[in-house]
C-alpha cells in the first residue's frame, strides 16, 4: 500500500495529480495550519502566453487551520477568475464545466470550496476512489510521527512525497517503522500551448483547456507513470 498526503490546492498542477495516480490512497489533510503564499488558495494559468496567478482572496488570520479559513466575498473574485479562464482558453466541455462549478459554489469556507471544485478534476481522472479527506486532530503534532501514524492507519508500507520533503523527513525513523519513503521527481512533459515555448508547472486546467482529455494526459505519460521514482 502506497499513500501520499497533502494539503488541498486550488485547481492543482500535474505533479499533484501524478501523486494521486501513483498511489493507492491520496490523503487530503484539511486541518493543517494555513500558510500564506502556499498553493492552497491560488494557482497559475496562461494568459496571452504568460503565467497569470488566479488567487482566491481570504480573510486572513494568523494560526488558522485550512478548514477555518473564510473566503473574502467582497472582491468579486469569481467573476475575475471566470473572465480570465474564458479570455485565455477556447471554449470546450471542461471550460464550460469549470466556469459553472466555480460560479455555482455557494460556500465561503475555503476548504469546502476547494473540495467542491476539485471534485470535478478528481472525477474526470477517475481518482475519486483514491481520495480520502482527513483531519489531523487524532495524530501526533510532530510532523514525522504524524505521517508515520497516518501510514499505519492505512496499512501503508510506502509513503510518496515531494522532493522538497528531503529537508525535514527523518528517513531512519520511517525505516524503523517499516515504511519506505519514495521521493517524487516530477519531470514536466511538454504539450501544446498557445506559446512559442512550453511553460511548465501550470494548473492542470491549462492542459485540459488546451484540448487534452484526461485519457490523453494519462496515455501521453504526462504523469511520468513509467519512470523510476
């Protein structure tokens, strides 16, 4: 059993989906402390061939959990995000669906909104059976022990994580608990964009709205499914 665990992200990038694709279970931790400047409430799309941030405005308060964060509804941000998507990409089924989903979401709770919007993406990639939303309140406050306890809860013997986790994971502690840590080495695969040169690390919607279906994304190895991690 392989698992990965991450905080939620707004319209996540391909590397996020690669983790889901590679694992048996993908755990979304909803009550980690919110960090400003993270990917939780923002991501990038291409507009006129240049990266553009689309950010959900929030009523920020220090030391709040992600599931406590309230969206600032005074900014007319939905209208701006929808206009940016419609101006940047040609109409297709996914654009129509995303516009409707963003527009119809009624909650002002950030976590609830992310769950509602990302469910569409997880569903079209047939990932919903892998997704588990989880609280950390019954887990250790120590970052390493928390992840080890999470692995044991799911009977996982492998933990898949981003390469930056090298900086804080205690690999020997994981090994002594019978858990192998596998580091993701995401390698972008170029696809057709409305740009002269390929620009990686955009939200997955950039790929979808440039005409690639979920099955084409998998078949063309955009998740690097056959590489050795």
